[in-house]
């Protein structure tokens, strides 16, 4: 595989000998075997740059191996898998691949990285609270959930439980909180 870059070749070697690995375990293997892997980065001690560079190389390797091997990439498990012909025929869109293959994202400012992390955690927490919010807005039987359904349920329940109309303030606040949590799932 002479077309592989040196970092991709190094990753392939590590994955062929100890697959699957978590991102953390892969970082440890790189430090042990390829100490210069991150040397050319603008700030090789910055965790974001190291993470981005690793995943940039992994997604390039995945693209290079397509059809020969499948490289499964998640932060918890990075592994080489045999090619599954049925899976290879279905091209799934992977927004993470788009992000990591764009080398310009290596140079994001710390403020941009912080904003990206904040948005991630907001969505993660919203997803964690999604089931409770769906119940609060009585949307259990409303699959698929849409922003329009959420707004309609919110308006109906706010009108019904408004404190000025004899409703409980606690219930009213829970409805409002549930609405905001579900609405955040549709934010772009």
C-alpha cells in the first residue's frame, strides 16, 4: 500500500496488530511506537489538534481501504473489519467524515472549539431528557416527532396550565422546559 501517507501506514500497522482500540488506547500506542506522529502540528500539545489529526488520518485511511477492508471509527472503538458486500453497496452519509476530512478544521480557534463543544453538550443533554419531555408534552404517540407537533402540544398545554387560568406554576414551568428541550433537537 504505497499510496498511504506515513501517518496512515502507522495507523494501519497499529490497527492490524491490536484492533479494536479506543481513541485513548490508540493515543497511547502512537506515543509508544510513533513519537513523531503529532510533531508537525501547529501546537502538538493541544488536545483538539491531536484528536483532529488522528481522526483526519483515520478517515483518509478508511477512504483508502474502501472495498478492501472496513475501518469502523468511533471514539470508543476504532477497528478494522472484513468487508461486508451488502454494507459496501449502501453509501451512508457521514457528517463526521466531512468534518474530519476538511483539513481547515485543524486550525479552529479555541473559541470555535469551545462553541462546538457547548453545542454538542446542549444537544446531548436535550437527547438525554427527550423521553421525559415527550411525556410532559403528551407526545408519546406522536411518532415521528416534528417541530410542528411540539409547538402545537406546547401551545395547547400552556393555555390549559397557565397560572393566570388556575394552573399550577410548577406544571407550567415543566411544560416550558420540556418545550425548550425538544425544540433544541431541531436547532441547526
